[in-house]
């Protein structure tokens, strides 16, 4: 036992110092936000979805893809509620890599990729032609596809909201912000390769919502939550219908029970 004591002390000291070294770069827990789509009756706020699409399009899409969302989804049930005509116009505003032309070519004489306007069936195009180009433009880091980011990270919407609004704080004394990176206390390691994406007035909302960093972030997080789970409203509705059915069934069963046993005890 006496021999074990110093060992235990050394062990405790090691753990302690490892723990202390960790705290400086350990991420903060995400901010706690309220979302309209939280809870069993949650639905997406249509206005926020449309504003969020605008933020994705005008800000995030220069670095992040959204591979799993097609333009027709923008007009689908449970989505941002654009009309089919609006979704067509949005699609037509994008340049999509074209299929080979009559001569089997996909590039013009100068080697540029041929493109065509998007149609409803197309998915959002990639911001970079390939991974190397994406990394080369982002200091070696790869901006992840955002289609499932809300589902893919612990903390979901709160985490993504915290990341995009978590810039601008001074790092604690002694913390080194690596060259080409930015201090973000919500990101693992606290050194992130994404420059602060949102500023006041990064976009101009046509519905009059003030374009504060917080409003821009709330909108884009709502939009990305929908992209991650487009069926949420249908799922909540079916859940509610099933519950209502079960309550009705229980009532009917109770009445039957009373009728069957009436006067029999
Ligand atoms: C200038 C390019 C650029 C823009 C614009 C940009 N990002 Fe990023 N983003 C990056 C890069 C690069 C990374 C990878 C960071 C890393 O691994 O250090 C990243 C990472 C992320 C992450 C992932 C963090 C994680 O846990 O892996 C999220 C979420 C994110 N960005 C959301 C957004 C949103 C939302 C927008 C628009 C408001 C946006 N980004 C705009 C470059 C960008």
C-alpha cells in the first residue's frame, strides 16, 4: 500500500496536468437557443427558411456544397414554401456543369467546363470542381457539405449556430491561434479554418427582418435543419395523428367494456 501511494500521486498529477492542458482548447458547450422546430409539435418558420436560403446562397455557398438538396425541394411540402415558378427561377440562376455536347465535349476551346442553367431536378452545384481546389482555397481545410451538418454534429442547430456566431472573442492568455486560422471557442481545438462568415448586413432581407449576425445565423440554421430533416413536419403530424387515434381507441374500448360488463357484477 505504501508503495502504491506515490504511484497514485504521480498518476493524479499526470491526469490533472493533462486535464488543465485540455481545458484551454476544449470547446465550450453550444449556446442554448429556442427553435420553432423543437419539441413534438415543432414546425419550421417559413419566413426563416426563406431568409436562411438567402443566407446560404449569398454567403455559405461560396465555400460549402449542399449536395443532397434539389431545387424542386424548395417548392416541396414542409419546405421553404417557394412556388414552383420561384424555384424554377432560382434553379435557372445557377450554372450547372453541362452534359457532353453533340461532339462529346464537356469543355470549350479554352478548357473551361461547359455549363447550362439549372432546372428543378438539379441539385445545388458544388462551389469547387474538386476536393483539392476546395482545400487550396481554404488554407488546406475542407469546408464540409452542409446537407446533413445539423444531424452530423452533437448539439445540432445549437452547435452550428454557436460556430457561426462564435467568432470575435479574445483567446485566453497563452492560447496560440495558428497562422491562417481563427479563434472559435465552440470548435474542437478552438482553431478553425473558416473565416467569420457573417457580419451585420451580410445580406439584405426583403421582408424587413434586420440583418443582424444573430438573425442571419438563426435563419441559416433553420434552413440547414430543414435540409437535414425535410420530413420533420410530416413526422410530427403523423405522430400526432397516431396519438389521437390511440386516445380515441382507448375511449371506445372503455365504452365497450362498460357495455359488455353492465349489470354483470
Ligand atoms: C470562405 C469560405 C467559407 C464560408 C463563406 C463559410 N464557411 Fe463554413 N467552413 C469553411 C471551412 C474551410 C471549414 C472547415 C473548418 C476547419 O475544419 O477548420 C468550415 C466549417 C464549417 C462548419 C463545420 C464545423 C465542424 O464542426 O466541422 C460549419 C457548421 C460551417 N462551416 C457553417 C457555415 C455556414 C452556415 C456558413 C454560411 C453562413 C459558412 N460556413 C460559410 C469555410 C467557409
